[in-house]
């Protein structure tokens, strides 16, 4: 009686700890059997994403009982830290579209400044995280310092580092004076100059390119089919940016260059974010140089009307889409779709076949914002 | 390096010829009339009964008991992209559903809404946190007819397609727009809907 012995190649299942994940989520991986003797270079066979830890049930709660118009502002802004201004701007613009509310040009321009500085801070934070994962502490520290300087410059105007609560229906709660404009412009110019040199250095770094080029590639067609948005899609050659495609507010008057890369890998995504940060500085300086005079909010009391409205805004992680249904008493229904939501859908497919050691870099390059994606 | 953009290679600013753009349409629309571009779409949708409202950059279409995948195909053929999906159940439940106990095991006795005990009891119940597995169970109780909203972008316009269904059974559009799969799963849990996979060819 002959018995054939098959090689014992068992796959391993692991759960990735939170420290390696972009936020509270569960990522269960099944690893393929390692091919080399020491068990290095394990590849991911399949991945399962478990969500639900950030779910606050915004849409369900509003649909169940409605929400007061003023309370809605803070609820939407507090959904997420890094994307708070994009989410709030999108929501407010949807309400303004519903209520036919005209926004003064100065308020629209200042909203643009808030949105763009948030984009810069988000992109620099992500790039700094990438540098940390690549074990480049000096570059990481430099990027974090630049981010801190721009956040601080904006905080001098808004009096808050995050979620300043400035954007309201019909305008802003606070104006900016000439000194504030001068200080913010000066800070932007200084940070931009330093960042430009840093970006050049990162883009031309062979070490960084060697590590990130070809990592977790997403082809353009895949990005379109998967409905990917923002820098992740633009890094794959999809030239879609709501600031240019669907301009609203002050973006209707400001030309924004769409930064596009073709390779769709982690390096392309990093490059897109860094160049977009530079582009945001250009837009901010242009707006501040030519800030329209006049009121910063609509005068008088706003009478909300019954109806629905939509808005599309380009957030740091891609298009934010908002649909609202309201009545004079308050918000009746809301749907807020953030840029990271479609990325979660392609994550299991993207991780399949990746080396386990690349997991952290891959997740960082996708820049998933969980509070936005699964609110 | 003395490049005008501060050393960043010029080819990183690629505006001219990226790989992909938004879908082009066969007939170039008049830029002064954004609604002209949806003529081919209107011809495809003509076989359905619907109400159309136009509002600046948004076109709202209202359908009742139609196959969502057929509508999605019409949009796909017209070069539209799906932005997102949402939905809601009618707020007023049917009398039978309203009187039925929620899970059969714990039938709540009617309480006087004006009493403070009733308020406290409700407050405690509301503060109870549900885990991810239980999330959406409360709202998943079928209450009335469901309305699904599909948001499509086509050029500068957003089409809000409202499809109302009494049965709670909807044709899935994930075969036409794969990005819809996640949203459909979420709505299936939250609104107790059943998404039926399309069997016909998606194109």
C-alpha cells in the first residue's frame, strides 16, 4: 500500500493590528504559503474588511427624527477631523442650492481658502505618514512641520486648529481683516517655498521611487469602474476633479490645474498629493491677493424652504457628494458620500497578491478616511 | 535646477493628454444649453412613465415600480457615471406594522407619552449602543414603500433618479456600475430591501 505524502503548505490567517490600519476597522488576511525557506515575503491571498466601528448613523437618525438646521452644521462638521471643511462645505452648498441662498463673493472666496488649507494639511499629513513608513524621519519631520505651520496660520484667523465652525448657511461666521490676510499670505508663501524644494527632492529620490513605484497599482479603467475618486483616481490617469469639472462657489472664478499621473501606483499617489498641495497654495495666494470686498454672510434671517438640493465638492480624498431634503423646521434627510467610500470597495481586490510587508504603505497610499467613508 | 515651477519636472503637470477623461458623448452638446446633451438619454427613457424636474444643475426623475437596472443601462449607454445611491422608507408605517411587536419576545406595553417615566425609559433605550452586527436592525423593519435615489453625473448635470417600490425588491445595478455594490449592501441592511441581481446583458 503506497501512500503519497503531499507537502504541508498551510495558509495562515492573521488580523492586522489597528496601529497599521488607517483607523478603527478590522482587516483579516489570509496569507499564501511562503515560498522561501525562512518564511519571508508572505503574500496576501485574500483580505476581508470589517467595518462598523465608526458608524454614527447620521442618515438614519436624520431620517428618523429630523435635525435642527443649526445643529446640523455642527453634526456634519464633526463627522470627521481631516475632512471637516469639505464635508461641511458640501452640505452647506446643498442646503443653499435647496433654499436658493446667495452667498456673498467674499464668503465664497474665504470658504475656498478653508477648503484648500484643509487639503494641504491632509496631503502633507499623508505624505509625512508615508515618509515615516519608509523610515525617513527627517523628511517626515519636515513635512509635519510644514503642515503645522499652515494649520497654525489658519488657526490665527479661525481661532481653532480643526473644525472651526466658520461655514454657515449663506456665508461665514467670521471675516478676515487686512492683517489676517497679510499674515496668512506670508505664511503660505514661506511654507510653499520650503515645500516646493521638499517635493522636488522626494520626487527625484531614487530610494523612495524604488520602494513605491509599482506598489499596489490601479489601472485607469479599474479606477473608473470602481468609482474611485480624488487623488487615488487621478494617480491612475482619471482627470476628474470637482473643482474643475463641477466648480461651485469661488472655484467658478479660479482655474485649478488637475494634477494627473498615469502609473496608478503608490508613488503616483504620493506625487499627486504633493503636487496638489503646491497647486492649493497657488490657488490660495491668488484668492487672497484678490479677495473681494463686501459682506461675509447674507444679511437678515434666512428662511429655509421645503425642497431638496445637491452639491459636489472636491475634498482632500476625492469628491464629496451631498443630497439634502429639508423643510422650514429643519433637515429631513441627508446623504453624504465621501471620497474614501469607493476605495473601501476595491481594497480587498487590491490587497490580493500584495506582499505583507507592503500592507502599511499600500493603506497609507490609499489615504482612506474611515469616519467619512462609513458614517 | 532652474525650472520655472521650482524644480518640479514639467511632465508631472499633465493636463493635455491623460489616459482617461469623463466619458465623451456622441453628439457634442451646445455649451450654452446643458440640457441638450441628455436628448439621447431621454429617448431611451421614453418607454418608462416618469416625472421630470429641472433645477439648475440637477435633473430629477421620478419613477415608480420600474427596473432600476434598465434605467441604469440607459444612463450607462449615455455615458453617465454613478455617483452614489441612497434610499428611504416611508415614515408612516402601516397600522399592522406599527402595532406588531418588534421581535416577538418583548412586546412593549403602551405608555403615556406625557409621563416622565415614559421619557426616561425611551431615553435609556435610545442611549443603548448597538454593535456593528446589530446596527440597522431597528430601521430594517419594513415600514412602508421604499424610495431609492440614484445619483448619476453626466457632464455638468447630476441626475437624481427616484425609484419608488412597494415590494421592497429592487434590481441591482452593480452589474452595470460595480461601484454600486457597497451602497446596495448597506441599503439592504438598513432599509430591509432585497436587491435582485440582473440576469440580462449589462450593455
